[in-house]
C-alpha cells in the first residue's frame, strides 16, 4: 500500500474537455463480468492517461460498482494515476542492480534539470518523472525508460542530455 | 544453402539497440540485393554482449557481439558478401576459440532450451524443436493424469518462484480435489527487483509455458488457465498473446484438445497492475478477481479453494517451462542434475557489479563462486568481491567467505538468504551493506499491503532506524532494536512478504556487523556511499579552478578564484554531492 500515493482526486483542470462517452464501449464490454474492476480502470486510464474523478463516478454508476471499491483498487496498485501526466513519462529504474550502480544520481540530475521532484510533472506538461522498482534490464544498469524506448548504462549528465534532446525534437515540430 | 542472419530481439537487446541493427541489416539487404534469410530470436542470456547477431552458413554458426547499426553493415558485407568471418567480433562459435565459448558451454539449458535459438513468434519454430510433443505423447500413449503427476514427483522439480515446494505435490493436491471447475495459473508477476528470468522465458519461448500449463491442466483436470503477467513487460504480453492465438489455430487450446474428447482448456492473460505482493498466491488470486491484492490466511490453500473458490494450481513461469522437457526426457534424466534434495537446473539473473551480466542456467549444486567468477567473469573494474544478494527483498546478502556455498534450496537457506526466483546481484567493496538493507526495506515498506500490523508498522519502524543510521544519527542499541523488530515481523506477519521482509537486514547484520558499528559508533561509511557521513574536499593538485562546482553549489559553500584551487567550507557544506558529480577533473575527494 503506497501510503504516499493516496491523494485526493483533484477536480480535473480540463473538465470541460473531458469526453465521458469514450467510456461507453469499455463499460459495455466489461459490465456484469466477474473480475472486471481492474480491466475497467486500466481501460479508462488508457483513454485519458489518468483516471479523473468524473470517470470514477461514471464507471460506478454505469457498471454498478461501489465508488469505494473502485477507489480502493485504484489507490492500491502503482499503475493507476489520479492526476494528469506529461506527454512523456520518464521512468527511472531503482531496482537492485540500478541502485548499486547509482540510480540515485540519474534521478537527482533529472530532478535538477527539469525542476520537478519524483512523481511530479513539469509545468508545460511535457515530462513526468517517476521512479520505478525494476524494468528488468538489469544488465544495462542504470536504466531509464521514456515511452517504450529504454536507455541503459547512463550517467546523470547523459540522462539530462537525452531528456533535453527529446524536448528539442518535439518542440520543433 | 542460403545463409541465415538472426538478430536477438529481447527487451534487453532492444534496449541496447538491436532494433536499429535489425532495420539496418534489412535495409542493407534490400539496397545491395543480397541473398540471405533474416530472422529474429530472443535473448540467449549474453546481455553484456548485446546486440547479438548470429550468422549460419555452409561453414557453421557464428555469434557476433556488440553489433550496433554501423558494425552490422561491416559484418554482413564481410561475412556474407566476401565469405570472411570477422574473428575479432565473434563471441561464440563451435569452430574455434571465441571469448564466450565457456560462458555457454558450462551451462545446462533446460528451461532456456529454446531461448535465443528460435523465433519466439512462430509456433512452427517451436514445433520444430520438439514443441507440443510432450503433451501429444501423453495423449497418444494414454498416460493417465496420475502417472503424469508421478513423473513430476519423481523428477524432484520444486517451485522455481522462490518457495521451493515440490511441484508434483501441488499438482496432486489440486488433482485430488473434486470439482467440475479447476484452474491453472501461471505466476508471471516477476516483481523482485534484479530478477528478469521469467521475462526472458516469456519473451523467448512463450509456447513452452503454454505447453507446461496444458500438461498441468491435463494432470489436475483444469478447465481454465490464467497467466498473471506484470504490465511492465509489454513485449512478453505481446508474444504471449500471439502464442495463445497460434495455439488456438492449431487446436492446442480450446475444446477437445489433441482429439481427446472432453479435454477442454483455455488460457487468458491477466495484466498485473503493479503490486509486488501480488506474487503471493492468495493476493494474486484476489487481484485476478478484481480486488485489492491482499493476501488471506491459509488454509484453505488454493489447491482446495482458489480462484473463484475453485481448486487452483499456481506455478511460476520457470517451473512450467521445465515441464515439457521432463515429460519428453523422463524424470530420471532431470533428476540426474542437481543435488539430493534440489534437482535439475536453475536460471539466474546475474547483475550488479559483475562483468558478464545476463542470464545463466546451471545445474543445482554449482557453487556461488563458480557462477560469479566462471560464468560471470568476475567483478567489474577489478574491484573486490564483497557479497552477493540472492532472493531479492525476501532474501539476503551472502558474503564473500561463504561464496563456496553450493546452490541448492537448503544450503542457500542456511546462509539466511533464500534461493528466491533467481536474482543474483553482485556487490563489490564500493557497496554499503547498510544502504543495501535500507534499500530493500524501503521497497518492502512501500509494497506492504497494509493488512497486518507487523508488516505495515514494523517495516516502517525498521526503516526509520536504518535511515537514522545512514544519516549519522545512529544510537547505541540500534542493532539490537533492529533484530528484535525483525524477529517479531518474521514470526507474526500473515504472508510471505512480511515473513521474509527482515531477511536483508538480518543477513547484513549477521555478516557485516562491523559496517553497522562503523556507521553508528564512528559515524563513518566504509564504502563511502552514505553521503551525510562523508566529507567533501577539493584536491588542490587536480582542481583547475573552472568554477563549475562553485556555481552549482546550492548553499554557496565553495569559494575560490578562477584558475585557482577552490575550497569547500565544511561548516556550510550540506553534503549533497553536487560538486562531486559536476567536477570533470575528479578533483573532489571523499573521505
């Protein structure tokens, strides 16, 4: 239970832009099936990038699942987010192999360069910084993952350079 | 014959750039109109040499290492076009001495028999390598389920997820419980940081896991199968989905399998949502049922009342991948490997400060030293070997002086560590053991589900003590307090997570007590890891006066003129380490 993760669901900033009808096919698919709670939440997160409060309410109403059950499950698993995230999620691996090979330096350099703390998102919604338990690429430690691209054998400076390049590339076009 | 070029496209290969290599070779083949077959495979375990490219031609098979996109063109040009293998880049071959010949030859590959030797996305490739023959043999020879279970019992196979419970016994319990509905679950929630063997098997040989599950289903009479795979392994999930679809097309999943009336079995994948505790059987079941993944009291065991309250058999990926081999080759052939009580082979994920990190499969009974030095090539940068961590957050650190311990369940348990799923993280003299203990406790504290007090509160209290020790505020009696808490948590926690969570602390206290004492009594970190216990100083010989550290110091503790050696003022310094990481001239000294 990640105590630190339990936060109140903030009222969505983009409330007006939230298209709740996207959920309908998902709810139709899983409604009434046993063991549907996690796939429903996973599907919702895939649609919106996180699970906004309104989405909880809609699933609860349409799929007839108590709100407390939904929220209980969503706060239990590390996968579910209750806040909007950046365009790119930087996952810095803090598995054992990365830890003994100075993963801390990677996280700290990125925190400094992006001016955010672990778990936060940059003001321009470009990057979210996250430390994760293990990406399973221990032979390349220390490792980080952005999108589905993995970067290995990093130093703090290299990690910052990679992130800066991504920003440069995507702000051009 | 047309030469074959095979690129290793496992997660680690892709991370090392294998996809670019693959694309480059494909583009080069088209541009130059070359005649060779290009195929892909998965990880052969030699992660430290990725990206790997294998070329088979009339003369034999050659494995090239570290083939990035540039080198790929060179290799293809020379080897395929000019028929001149580039000896310098070849890491493994049968034909002559290559640097990694020993690495592969001293292994016994049963679980990893197909990983890196076939296209994991092709069921035909798997069948060419005797795939699905084990289950066909069972059906054709009309082997009774009891006989199948007997074979597994005789083979001595024990659960490879960490527990080490005899697999045959598990099957027997589930078999003996009468129910029209039974389940087989494959536990692929590999959450132990530092272990990646299950990922490799799923990515490299998904069909062997499916076949293992089908055989288990036949033996216990199961109708439904679930693979609980962690969502962090997207490639494994993709290949499993492919494999399940292919098995359906061939009639290996579905109804009346292999022509046997009434043998109905199907498998679906359940993606985990990121909780370490879900590796525990009962928590895993709760998670599949869509609840918070919290363990419950046993008994009743899952074999009696598991998924949807039906008899359920849960096996780990590696255990299941063993099954088809055992059926094909017989229990005796399997039991030939290993020690008296631990039979067969075990896959280890070597990582950390070891030269050759990757996957190795060795017969039980090999010593830890052999694995690290013979297969692992020793310690990186010629540092001193200090300890090896086995079993992840549930395991412990085995010190150098016990490195001749043989690898089997009981000997490893005797050291205070556990076999676990097979992560082996090697540590050298620059690793602080108190910091390692803190690292694991921080992990278990975060991952504790919170159901029982001892695990929820106990791990937090232990972490606080470790935190204080690593911050130079350790007190006399802290070690004893840690020990007392540890035994309380071990004895009173509900599930395996809590019962084993103190192991990393207990083993480090047992073998590295002096390091704890150095932190507490002398406020020193011998491995120079715990920052608050270090002093940062400028080496006037090396300092060029570039002013980088001065500008970056967040508390302005550094003074000095341009091109003059700088000085760090100890009374202001907060020991954040920024100057150390920013200095390009190694001029910041730690003591």
